[in-house]
């Protein structure tokens, strides 16, 4: 199995999350994508975050009946707060599965702030999905520069799940202006 892992608060989930998952599935030849709906991002203000169960329900509603995309809040069950711990758990529990971490390009810019970011890159290959307004600055960040020698050309993306980490690629093509942060701000303002 080739499985993409797409983590986030998904507050709220939106069409760009779905489009990023479908793009990653197609370009990386993934069998499935798992949405890991986190209880809360340690790097973000979680004040006003919708309850986990509500976010999971909304994610399931958005995905509909596509059997290739699963979502869960299992990080709350196994009591992990950090991506590195989640990935270690999954790799132990699912030997033989080829996992790929899927992230938006906005996260690549701040990836160096994630706990054990170099360890994450050493555990699984990473696919970075382009986002509107991030193309130029995302690869100029500290983590991207540190990992540049492990970057695969986009034309070789289908082979990423088979690569030993560290390995990563940048997937162009998704230019949605949707943002959970902006949608939360509208929700807070009553919009």
C-alpha cells in the first residue's frame, strides 16, 4: 500500500484540502490518503478551534463516499501532539506500508519550526502541494534549503513513495485561494 498522510486541524475542511489530496493521489500513484485531524497544532493558537469530533464529521462530509480518503482523530486516541511521534507510531504499526507525508507549501516555509522536523524528513518521503501565493517563497525557507539535495524533480513524483527518506518533491497545479484560517475568521465574525 502507498498511503499519503495529510495532517491538519481541518477547521474547517474545504475543497482545497480535497483537491490537494486528489492531486497527491494522482501524481504520487497513492492507493489512499489519510486525513489526520489533529486535536490542535502546537504552533498555532487553538483558541476558538471547533471540537475535534465536529471537525472529523465535517471532513467526512466533505470527502463524501470516496473510499480512497479516510479521516480520523486517532492522534487524540494515541495521545500524540507531534507529527514525528505520529509517524513513528504508524511505521511501527503498519510495516510494509509506504507512507508519504503530504503538506501544503505554506507549511514548508515554517517546517523548520516543527518538533524534530529533520527526524520527520528521515522517517517518510514528503510531498509539498503548491498553494496560491506560496510558490516563490516556500522553497526559500530554512527547511527546504536544508533538504534541497534530496528534492526529486516533479516529473519523478510517482516514484516518491518508493524512495528511502529523506526525499521530497514539490507538486504544482493547485492554486486554490481557500484557507482554513480565513474561513475561521469569517466564522468568528459571523460571516
